[in-house]
């Protein structure tokens, strides 16, 4: 279909609309793309454990996911450095990393520095007590 001669187009359905492409699908609009009050679902997700293969490193090649720390004894006020390898990451990526699970301490992410294929993550335990078990971090990569 060629809709180039139209100033607007509307499609109303009572069921599911599925758009499929064998390569890249691009949506562009001068004033942005509105999803209204709809949620966004279907992100590719994955998980990994730091140190499962190489100490201080994890690999999760997904847009979003969860990593579990290698450290099970992060002292109060101590820091941890994690390298997350991820093929979705480029130097200009916006990578959001948040603590998502720690029962007895307070890990805070103070660094999420993307470069091609990886994110260097810095974590500090700001609690007055040590982490005596692994903590989890959730991440989202936006390009």
C-alpha cells in the first residue's frame, strides 16, 4: 500500500494487529510516536551471573535483563566493579542499571559506562552492614 499522498491514516481493529519484517522495521514521525496510555511489552530479556565464566564479568546479549553478583561479601561502604558484555550496547547507548534484589544491604549503582559491546558497572554498598549474599541488578539498553 502507498499512503504517501495522505496527510493522516487511521486503522481501527477489534483484535490483534501484527506487523512483521524480515529485517529492520522503522517508525518515524516529525513530532514523535505516541503510544498513548498503552504499555510496552515484549522486550527481549535474559539473565546471567557475574563470574560464571570469568571473574568480574557477565554476558547477556539482550535489551533487558538481570545479573546476579559474584560477590557474596560486599563490605559496608565497599565497591564492586562488573563488566557486562552485551552485543546490543554501543558507545552512545543509554544503559539504565538498578539494584533489584538485596536482602540485608544497600547496593547502589554509581557507574554505568557503555562502550562498544560492553557496560562497565560500578556498585557501592551504602549500608552500614555487609552484603552477606549475592545481590541482583536489572538493566535496560536503549539505542
